DNA sequence: CAGACTAATGGCACTCAGCGCCAAAGGTCA
DNA sequence: TGACCTTTGGCGCTGAGTGCCATTAGTCTG
C-alpha cells in the first residue's frame, strides 16, 4: 500500500461512537468526544463520515447493493407485490449474533429526532431500489408514478414493521414485516 | 394588548424568506439575510420559528388540526381505507389563488435535501392524525400496528402523489392523489 | 401625566457541526 | 537515502442554535 496508512477504520469509529451515544445520548456527544475516544483528530472523523448523522448508518450504501441483488433474485413468477414483500423480508434477515447490534442501531436511528430527519435521505435511496425493481417488472420508467408509489409504500410498511419490532422486546423482525404487509390487505378491505 | 407589540409576523418572515430562497437558494440564505430583509434581529427570527428548516413549513400545526377535523367528518359508512383516501384528498384541496403558493412551498420542501430530512419530523405528526382516525374506526389503540401502518401508507401515497404533481407542470393535485391511491390497488394484484 | 407593569426585542457571547487549506507524518519503492 | 504518495490533523472560518439580560414600546392605574 502506497502513502501513509490509515490510523483508524469505520468500525473503530462506530464502536466508539455507539458507546458514547448509549452513554451520553446522541445530541450530547460531540464529534470532539468521538475523535478523542478513537484517538484521532476531529478533522479525521469527517474523512470517514460526511456528517455526525451518518455514523449510525454505517456502510449503508454497500448494504443497498445487497438489497438490489436480493430483489433481482426473486422468481419472476411471483407477482410484483409479493416479490417486493419477500425481498424486503429476505433483506432484513439477520443472524442472532448480528441482530442485537442491528436492533440497537435501528433503535438509535428511529428514536433520535435528528437521525429520524437525516434518515429520510437514506430512505430515498432505499425506495429507489424498489422503484427500479418494480419498473423492471412492470415495464414502466423508474421515475414514473407506479414504481415511485411502490417504493414509498414498501418503505412505509418496512418502517411500520421496524417500529413495531422495536417496541416489542420479544418480537421477530421477520414476523413484524409480514404483519405489515398483510395489514395492508386488511386496510384495503379484505375485511376491516 | 399588554407589553411591547410584535414588530413582525410569521407572514412577514415567510414572505421575505421565500423571496430569498428563490433568489439565492435555501442553503445559501443565512438567517442573518432573512433577519435583515425583515428588518429585525437574527435573534427574533428564532422567536417565530424554532429553526431555519421550519420556516418553509409555516403554520403547519394549525393546518393539522384541520386535517383531523376533515377526517372526523368522513361518513362512517365509508370503509376506513376510502375514508382516509377521501380525507387526504379533501385536505389537499386548494383554491387556485393559494395553489401556486402551495406548489412553490412544497417544491421547496420536497426538493431541498435539508428540508426533505427535516420534514420527516412534520410527517410524523401528520401520520399520527391518520393513525388516530384509523384507531377510532377500527377499535385499535393508536399506537398499535394497524393504525401505525395506515399512517405510514397514507403518507407514502400522499408523498408519491406530491412528487408526481410537482414533476408535471399541468397536473392536478387531486388527480395525482387519486392516482396514488388507485395504484396501490394495482400493485396489490387487482391486475399488474 | 407619571410611574408601574408587561411582553417583545435584539445584542452578546458561547457551543458545535462542517469545510477549505496546508504543512507534517509515515508509510512504499527505486 | 531520497523521491513519492496518501492520510492525518491543526488552524481558522462560517453559520445554526441557545441562554442571558438589558432595552424598548406599548398598556394600565392612580
């Protein structure tokens, strides 16, 4: 490797940051605190994350690519809606080992106002993945109304499922997601 | 009226702000700029709006109360989903005179990254109005899964409709909203 | 009319996120 | 050893947001 070697990693920073966030709260933790905990200059943190709000999201971009592939793998025989449904569930399957970290991460993201706000920008990319898939399946342009709506609705159901999952100590994320998708049927008059 | 009279109003500030935003862009307009345009101290702006990001939303809280009432007025014979559908449409009906301002406002909100992010906090209250209504209609608690999902989905459809409306110079907002709601049926297998 | 009272104002000083700039550090390679 | 390259991190700045408090401009009472 050419040039000065990095003195830290994304993982290092996240670890230090999550500890501090849990300890003092997100807003009360300054970037200076984090930099100090990592043993690095404040300026360097910005070389790893564009903003403080981005730290809890970690390497989200990379995981988005996985979501895209997951959807691509869904069988074409499955109706679009069910394919998205299954794709979302598949994408949100985690090993028990990782699950508790994921829960902590999502709890921070979904319950900290600053992060709730910032997350809208991340969700946009997530919706785009669904919109692209639906566009491909239906032959519409990805920017046209139907795929865009599909993206919004998919996100809506996922967020609702996450909230429900986080509020219930013992629930399963997969089940929460399934429930959201089936509730949509309920709402649309398959009874209630 | 007791005490020193206010030297400005929300309307004054919004007018000055929107002009500047249109002229220089949102990010490039400082609160100092706005304060100067209004002829008021920077500190005073914060007495009218909690943050720069709140200015474009105007008096959103008050309009939420109207949304709540609109939903309450929906006939009980209407299935919940349709009641929400009609309520959202009703709430987003504007006179031609106001419509162009509304369009400008929503264009700013939905196309400025900082504001997209911030808006998530406003949407939360909007979703709650739907959740409360659905809770009342179905007998669930407002915090339980079904009403929460309804809130998310309602917002999803409204946002999709707004995006579509803004991207088409000549479209009608009411029609865009109707289209979103019917697209949901399409997605769920009433064909496509 | 004078003086008490009240609420809005706005200046000041401060914290913190974020960014541009640039010299220094710490590696690799010929 | 010295050229080369990339990361680091310090410095200084801008701008949002906040707490504090004296000032201002009204109303109300005697």
